[in-house]
């Protein structure tokens, strides 16, 4: 397979393995809402942040969405989009060395992206997917990177996000971006019969209003229809639900619209369909009936899906319910396959974010959280974990909060490099989304937006797990080290790693992993609980099978270790990722 090469590539191919593990330091003053929501916002270099999160979430994430710098060379953005920030320059100097002085803008971007994509892949579940926003500046480069790291055979789609039209363009108006979609294993998705489907955009909002009407009016369908029609009229033009306004009828089965009952394209069958009141054959449509036989038509009539006119002089019409499981009905709410082209103007979310921050323009070109919510809902389940390591204004976090507000318990992991953006924009936005906010419109009208609920923990990057001498840092607790030990040994997060009170960290593929550290056996003497002795071995939780025991030293002979199926590894020197 052809591969992409660039200046500095050799230095970064394995750089993700060299990035040291760091601790995460919780900041309660910036955390919001329910502390047990499972949501995290991490401030700091996303390469280090990803490595810090890896022992806890490796192989656990269902969906990764990232919006990395597009590398346009535009230095004026709040988020530096030229990949020339002080943080990136410093990192390149360390990772690539003097070679970095000769890097072009594209070389720098590739050096920045490669190790991050390598780490991101380690987070995905076997049925997980990654979605990456990009535009024409680096789309071709990104495809090559993703082909190399995720595998060309795991490419799913290149979505087009049509966001705006630029009337000042000299040649073509390029107002679109892309979202590249790759699977961790497309073969696995096919093997388990994965089938993604979605409701029609805006349908959930219509059905939610219908539920309110149902609770309010019971079976008074006439009154419900009047209110539904008025509700459609009052919707803003850009609201997706407004496009469904032909679904203005309501009966005992739900919200519906009338559909042509004739054969698409003409040449359909012609047979008698008897009017239930007049007893005479109804007029046959010019294109023939839309159902192949009288029996098929009768089945539709019996199911209440055919509505007759007042007499036989006009053909009946077909009912199309908004909430339908018929995938062949394009007017139904779902389930339907998503198009590879998404239409949503960028000005909508820009105005939304200005209102959220009381008229202040805090972030240029934020991603539309409603589009992200649609994409995330399409590829995930209600309890999945979603990761965004280029959090920016926090659109991904708000998308998850919005999805959870209508049912579900999705969790987000966000990382943002710029401390000022993370605290003053990302965290503030999530706080407003959770708790609610008010703003004044351009006409001076006060509007209050109800909070979505939920919460998140704010974390900063703490000290490294190991100091410069390679020893375990003094601030590292047993629980923190246990997560790293289990991950290094198995490549998976430790079970209940946040509350470990036992030297037995867990069992992986029949092999038990133990850690003797920091007096876990209540004996902190030099010859005690951190050293594997016969007495300590007798106190360890029993496991009949292979065992890996990490400790400061071992005083059991080789013969006994073999009989007990024990592999001893000395800390800190043998805590290594394979």
C-alpha cells in the first residue's frame, strides 16, 4: 500500500509510546454539576492528556470526534489554526529536534497529528469509530494518515458538510468541509450486523410536541391538529422540524401526512378499489395503483393506511406516519440511512454561541453541536463513551448533554490545550448548558434557556507518574499506579481502578495481576508489604492460574515461583508498555 512520507516522520512514528504517563489533578472550583456523571474536561496538551487517560479508557470509547487545526495559515483565530503555537513549536523541537527547523507548515501538521491519531486508535472499542473534521487544505493528507494508522480497509465514508455560500468568491464558492469516518474494525462491524439508522432531522422535535398534545388533549385529534399547524407556523425558517410541516394530521396512530397512492413513474396496475361509502370503484390514478395487486391494496386498507375521499370520483390517498418503521417510506421519521451530505449553515451556531455568551463573540467558527449530536447519536448507543481531544468551544460536550437530556447516559472525555480557552470558553459553555442561561435578543427581548442537567469534572495535568530518574513520583497513590500497572500488563483498563483496596488488580485472560506498593497490605516496613515474601504471598487473594506480581523486590526462590505460576516484575523498572 502506498504510504505518505514527510520530513520528521521517522521521529514521530513511535513518539506516542515515548510520551510519559501523567496524573490528572481534579479542580473542584471549575467542575460543574453531578460529579459522578462520568464526564471529564482536561486542560493541557492533548498528547499528554490522552496518555494520562489511556490507562482508564483504553478500548472503552465507542466514538471519537475531533476537529483538529485545518492548517490554513490563518493566525487570527482564537484557536491557532496554523499549527504554529508556542506549545506545538516546543513539542516539535523536542520530538523532531533540529529537523523541525526545516519543516514546512504541512510537515509540522503531519508531525503533530500522527502520534495523536496513534493514541486515539488505542481508545476505540472493537466496534468503535472515529470522525474527523477537515477541509481541503489537509483532507488528502489526512486520508493518507488515517489509511496508514486505521487501515484503508476500515474507511467508511467521507461526509460533506455544506455550511455556507461565499458570494465574494472569484471562481467557486467553497463553503463545505468534510468529516472522515473510519472504523476500528469494519470487518467486525459487518460480522455483528451493524446497521446505522436515524430519525428524519426535526422529527424528534415534532414527536415531542405531539406527546405534549396527547397528554393535554387525549383523543381530541381535531384540536391537536389545530395546535400542531400553528406550532409549525411559529417555527424559525432554519428549524429542521419546519420542513416536516406537511405532517399536520393526527389520529389514534400518530402524526401523518397524505401521500400519492399512484405507481412511481407510471405504468402501474389497474384494478377496482371499492369506495366504502358509495360502493362504487374509485377513479384509478393516471399512473396506476401504487400497490401491485388488489390483495396488497386490501392489506393497506385493513391496516388503516388508505384514506378515501368523500366519494369515488377521486382516488384515495395513502397515509404516511412520521413515526414509522417502514424503511422504504422516505417520508417516515425513521429508521433511515444518513446521507453523506449534511446541510447546516455555520451562521446558526455562531449566533447561538453569541447568545449563550450574552452577545460576546468568544470563538470563531465553532462546530454546530446539533450536527455533532446527530452524528454521535447515529453511531453510538445511549450508554457509550465519546472522546474529543480538540475540544475547542465545547461543542461535542454540549452535544452529549443535549442527547442525554432526552434519555440516555452517554459520557464525554474532552481535552483542550489552551488553558484560557479551556477555562473561559469550554468550561463556561458547558456550565451554561448544564445550568441554563439568559440573554437579550437584538430587539432587547429577554430569553431564558433551560439547563440540560448533568455535570463534568474539570482536571488539569498533574505530575508525571515517574520522575526524571525513572522512580515512581512521591505523589502517586496506589490507585493511580494500579491503573498504569494493569494497563501496561494487559493493554486494558483495570477493573474498578479508581477504588482499589486490594493488591489483586484484576484477572485478564486467565492471568491475575497483583501490585505490592504503598503499604497496600498495611505493612510499610522495608521488608514488608511491598516485597514479595512467603508471608506476603500467603496473604494475597487466591488465584489458581498464572500470576504477575509487581513489587519492589522478591525474596522467593525461582523454583517456588515456577510452581506457583508467578512472574515477578520489579517496580518501577519493569512497568513498561509492550
